[in-house]
C-alpha cells in the first residue's frame, strides 16, 4: 500500500475504534451523521490538493531557492523543519481566523459540534490550497522536499491526536506540546474561547504570541462548533456555502423532497464505503494507468456529492447514488487497479448498497407516510 493509503486506513480505523471506546467507557453517544460527514467532508479533493501542495513546493524549491537551509548539516535541517513548519502552521491558522476568505475555508473545520478524532478530518475541499503561501516560505529558504513531506506528515499525525475525545491529559506532554486538553479550548463555541490556542504541535508559539488560554477542566457542559450557522451534511454545500456567503450569494435552497429518503444506517454505510473508495484511490497513486485512476477519483467525488445531496433532501440524489453503485463496479471491472481482494470487495459492497438504495427508494415512494426517521 502507498503511505497515504495506509495513513487514511489507519486514521479511519482509529476514528471508529475511538467512537466505540467512547461509547463503552464514557457512555457517550456516537453522532453518526456528524462522524461520517467529518470522514467525507474534505475527502478526495483535499487529498488531491495535498498532491498539488507538494508539487508547488517542489517547483518553488527548484526555482526560488535562496539555499539558506539546504547548506546546513542534515541534522540541522531536520531540527529547523520541526520548529519552522510548526511556526508557519501557527500563523497560517491564526490568519485563517483573521481574514474573511480564509475563515470561509477554515469554518468547515470549526462547525463540528462533537470533539473526537473524526473532527481532524473535517475540512473544506480547499484547505490544502490555502496552506501554500505559508509553507512556500520554507521552500524559498531551501528546506528540501523530502524533509518537508516527512515533517509535515509528522505534524499532521500530532494534530490528529490533538482531536482525541478519549485522551484528556497525556501527563508530562502537557508541559510543552499542544494536547487534546488544550486544543479543545480552540474548538469551544463560547465567546471567551474565540481565537485562542492556535498552535499545532508545540505550545511555545501560543505562549510567546500571547494567544494561550488554559483549559477549564471542571466545566462539564462545554459546547463546540460555530453558533448561528446551519450545518449542512452535504460536503459540496459545506465547502462552498461560506465562500458564496462572502460575496453575498445565498446557496440555492431548492424545496426539499419529502419522499425518496433513505435510513440513517444506509447513509452511514454509504459514507463508509466512500471512505473505502478513497483508500483504494490513494493506493493507486504509483504505477497505475491514469484512466482508471481518474475514473475512480471521479466516481468517489460524484458519490460524495450524491450522498451529501441526499442528506440535504434533494430529489435526484438517491437515484444518482444507486446508479453510481452499479456503474462503478461495471466500469472498473477487470482493471488491475481494483483487482486485489480489498478494492474488489469494496466495489461488490457498493453494488449491494445500490440494491438496498433502490429498495428504500421504492418503499419511500410507494408509502411516503412510512419514511425512515433520520
Ligand atoms: Zn481554527
């Protein structure tokens, strides 16, 4: 498997394991609609733009390099990268809270109302693109690409851990690292916590730039999210509605279709299958023929939009989802991209899911009064 496919699979597994443990240990209810939205919100375009980010970094490093860092000993380059990347992230994050256009991208991450590992995955499709001006500085200074990729991946892993709903205080790490205990503060909905604790990995930036607020550990009714804005379960809408609002355009609110509603279990399993397709796509990054790779990406993106639009009550969404569930396995049948056991199993499950979709569609149209509760 490719490193990004492994990261995506391990991350998804940890998110589901944490949801299970929170239920068993803390008796906390799993809000599945939000969890699966978080898994699929940034989804395939965010990963694709991570590729763009790395390509742009390589181009800047090749053509605008001042060679200040790459002349240093290799160990010094690593140490510089560890702290410089985190400082760039701090200012990237702080400016996303300060300027309207960047906030319209970052707000998707803040709209999650439950603090758990899945929240880290919740992002605008364009989140990776807005990193470019900040990480470009490192390329201009001459930080080699291989160190950049390794160090940024390490910091993203730390940030994933920082969204844990299970770990409260990891002991001595609290003294110098941003931990879930501190990052919870950043996601709180109460005004006294707005624009605090921007740090990603090291605690020192918030303390140095005076944006640190200690957690109120005794508060049992903490609220998370952004007040006053309706949360869409549609990733297409969640990403674009804040950007349209910025230029005074309202998201077209078509009258919702009361029929053709599928159950919450149907939506949840569909979203998990989409996550499986995403892992398959990430696993085809090297050596695959480009056509099936782009087809897999297009189908995953179309599936994300169809399932999201279904959550928003759009009439066309469920038939579109079912059509995709049948079309994708047929189109990709026999291609070596999906010939391994796991991708093949995902495609078969996708087709079976389409059958259940048709059954639910037929039932809800035939008997609208027995619509499933969501
Ligand atoms: Zn933030």
